[in-house]
C-alpha cells in the first residue's frame, strides 16, 4: 500500500515538474471575458494597455471572420518584461530581435514582449501591432485549421494588423544590389511546415505582400476563399501561381518606385 502511494506521489510530482503549461513561468494577473493574463507586477500597466487594444481587436476579428471562439477555454496572454526573457522562456535564445509576439495553438496562448520595453527593432506601437497579429493568427488558425495554403494565414494576419511599414518591405525584399528577392509561395508554405521559426523576416513580409495583392485585386471574400479551400491558388484566382507571383513582383516594383520619387 505504501509502495503504491509513493508511486502515485511520484507520478503527480513528475506531471507538475514537467508540465508543458508555460504559464507557470509568470504569475497570474487577472482575466477578462476573453483572456487570462500572466505577467510580473511591474508590467501591470503595460498589460492594461495590451488588454484594451486586444479586447477591441478581438471584437473586430469576431466580426471580420463571423466567428466567436469558445470562452470556456480563454486565451492565455503572457507578457514578458523584455526581449531576452521572452526568447529565453520560449527556449529560443537565438531568435531575431524583431520577433516580439507568438501564438501557440498547443496551449491557446499569445506570448509577447511588453510594448513598454520592446527592444531595439520595435516601438511601442509596432510591438502592439505584433500582438494584434498574433491574435488575428489565432482566429485564422482556429476557424480554418485545414487550410493547405499556409502563406495565406500568415499574410492575412499581418495585413489585418497593419504590422509592416513600406520601409520594412524594402529592407527585407530588396538585396544589397537593389534586386528584389521574394520567397515564393511554395517556399513559404514549405518553411512553415518544416521549421519552427521561418528562416528570415523576408518570409512573413512576402506572405503579406501576396495576400495584400489578393485583397487589393480580388477582394476580401476571395482572400477568405484562399484560406478555407484546399484547392490550388490557380483554381481560386483563375491565374497560375507563377503568373500570380510575377504580377505581385511587378506591383511591388511600382510601390518601391513611388517610394523613391
């Protein structure tokens, strides 16, 4: 009997020590109708700012996607005090400085750096946009879990949150020789399936450019069709993927020319 009790005790202790719930690394702060917030006490003011913006953005996503996530399992919102702590807690110590927010489907959690201390790349405004991107990506992944065109979820979430400035487009899609280097849709989809983190910032930037082009030229409903269908881009847009990418690059050239005038 004693032996059995000890075994049960060790199993319980092991499940606690090796739990995958990474909310254990931050103290619980408070919850709203949609979120459970975890952060250090000094980040409470930043958490209130984040909650205000994300509560509003949550309603926008519900409206845009005609979808309301279950509130029985609220989204965990984990706010870290700085870049170093954020990357360390994610066990990704070599992450790029521009990565300040992430959504995890495993525990329905959005992790982000405090917008009050976003590091060298971001401002408070752009860090907040990254948090909105992560929330939008949550909505898209939950409503369209079987989308075969992975770039579309990434690009649409970035488009909705208006994450990238035109300067960011130039910095990441034009090389030192002034030539456009844009990952293809195939390359983006393959990287998203193969790697935990995308090889460079050019991948999400390119995904954004592709989805922005679809919305501008075919409309929002067609962009949603790209998300929810498992058919090819060609059958949805009635243009080959190669021709579509060529059109995107030509349009991108026009954007860059206008920027330099």
